[in-house]
C-alpha cells in the first residue's frame, strides 16, 4: 500500500506546471554543486552559479558586437554577455554550465559581462 507521502508527491508531479518542475530540478542541481542562487545575489557580488542556457543570441561575423545568453539557475534569470565575439563554441540553448563573474545590472535585470564558464553535458 503506497504511503501518504508518495501519493502527495505523485499528485504534485501530475498537477504542477512543467516550467515549475523544470525550475525546481535546475535549482536542486545548482544547490548540489554548491553554487550561489541568482535570486539571492545582487549587483557587485562576485558569484559562481550553475544553471542552463535558455536562449543564445549571436551577431554577424563583421559586427562582433557580442554574444548574449539567457542563463537560468532555477531561481532567476541572468543575462550573460561576451563582448567582441560573434560566436562561442558550446554556448547554445540547453547547455548546462557553471559561470563565474561579477554581477551587474542592465535594464533592470541581472547581467554578467565576459563571465568565466565551464560547460557541462546536455544530459549532465
């Protein structure tokens, strides 16, 4: 006979929003690595975060304006901006990575310029 806790977890999984479940999973992975959560960090903090790239925007070869990526750690979104690059191998949607850098603000959101990063497998 299933326990009440099992039924409660199963019911929650069946009824919760898939985005919430994904965010919870990413936040748990981040917590397991010992990384900081973006929601707990503020401008000027030197941070190490673990999460997933949700979107990546590149520019033309001639523009070299930079690469922008939406990074999500399960708690908040941080924009990653690499200046002067038009493409970075491995920086693509769905990739998991650990980033380090100083948190800044841009248009009311969080951003890290030219972060150090370590790529992890898609199925990490």
